[in-house]
C-alpha cells in the first residue's frame, strides 16, 4: 500500500529529503560553510513560527510530570500550565525570538572570526532555507493538523519543545562549524556536519510525534 500524507513515514521521508538539499549542494555544487550556517539559522526561525502556530491551536492538556524543571525568564515552566494559549504564544515569541537573534549574531560574525571563510551566498542560502522550511510547513499540515496532534498536545509542552530540540541542534552546528572552519572546510567535513544535523532532526522528529501519538485526546479544549 502506498503511504498516505498522514502516514508518519511520509513526514520522515520529507525530513530526509529536506536535509538532502544542503547535502547535495555541498557534494555536487560546492556549497560553502557560511551559507549552510545562515540557511540553518533561518530554518530555526521557521521552526519558531511553526511552534507559535501549534501553540495557538493546541487543545490538549499539559502533564506536569512531562515538563522539564528549568525556568524561562525566572518563571518555572510548570507555572505556565493553565494560561491561555494566546499569552503562552506571546511569551514564546519574545523569549525564543531573542534566543534566535543572538544565535544569528554569532552566525554572521563567523566570516570575521575566520578570515578564510567566504560570506554566505544569498542564492545558496535561499535554496537551503526554502527546502528546509518547506518540510516544517508540510509537517504542520499533515502531522499536527491532518493527524490531529493538536488534540493530544498541550501548549506548554509545545512551548518547551523547540528548546529541547533546537538548543542542542544549535550547539552541534556551531561547534561543528568551528571544527570544520579550523581545518579549512573540506567537503568531507561539511558532509559530516550536514549528516549530524540530519540525525538530530530525525531524533527530535520521532520523539515529538511519538509523544503526541501516545497521549489520548483531551476531553476539554484549552482556551
């Protein structure tokens, strides 16, 4: 039987294909390190926008046992449970947006830190970012909406999900970029960085959708 758009295998294949765009670019077209970094940075901005949309539509309840113990702006994550989704989304935009901008500052300073690094090429950045962003838009439509994950996921759980996923991803990419730049950014090193990023994406994807699949729909929609 051919997989449907709601089949989790379809979403996984879409994620692999999206990450294959920069891989093909590096191997076949000589894409450079800084262009990849800017493209990945733009993708993390798209991830943030996707989660704003998810938070606003969330109808599930949050299980405090599943929430991490860290705080955001000195507020424990658990203290957000029960707040309207609108206010949770507004807080997330400000907090995650600041995190994203600071990461971008580091990314754009890289060519100055490493004199041999060529500044990002807009054409390459555009192709990489569009390919990766398309996956997140499709995932929202076929997983979150099509498979009704919004009925089984609480807004606070969604608010912290990008931090669990993107923070590790950002550290991996930045430290990977430092390592790659220090050896002159050969194609092999760039390929390893792209593959490591793809593996982290897949791990986060499987954990996120497995959690939603295991939870039963909430009987009472959130505000």
